[in-house]
């Protein structure tokens, strides 16, 4: 009976040792999973912070671009207005030049008439 009792005791000790090993292995796996989860949380938080920073930077750039576009539109409109005013000034200048030549011609004809009728 001793041998049978020893066998049963040895089998029970082996099973208990296996159970302890399984619990230790399960604890190590759970610890590793928690570590991986913490690492992934840190990585995702860091990535979110970087994305927020980039988003703010892009927002500032977009605002600057919108301001530049508004300025460019205002300058383009101003240039168009100045070109229109220049065309109008050229027309007025041309009309004045034509009238001046007409007056000069009349004065020349008048002078010629006056000199010939002295």
C-alpha cells in the first residue's frame, strides 16, 4: 500500500505542481497583456497629442492662407479698378488732345487769316 499511496501522493504533487505552473503562466500572460495594453494606450495618447498639435498647426496655416487669399483678392480688385481708371484717363487725355489740336488749328487758321488780311 505504501507504493500505491506513494504513487497517489506523487501524482497529486505532480498535478499540484502543474496547477501552480499554469497559474504562474496565466499570471505572466496577464501581466504581459496589461503591459502591452498600457504601452498601446501610451502610444495612442502620444499619437493623439501629435495629431492635435498638427491639427492646430494646419488650422493656423489655413487661416494664414485664407488671409493671404483675401488680401490677394483685394489687391486684384484694386488693380482692376486702377486699370479701369487708367483707361478712362487715357480716353479723357485723348479727347483733350484732339480738342487742343483743333484749337491750335483754329488759332493757326485765325493767325494766317489775320496776317493775310492786314
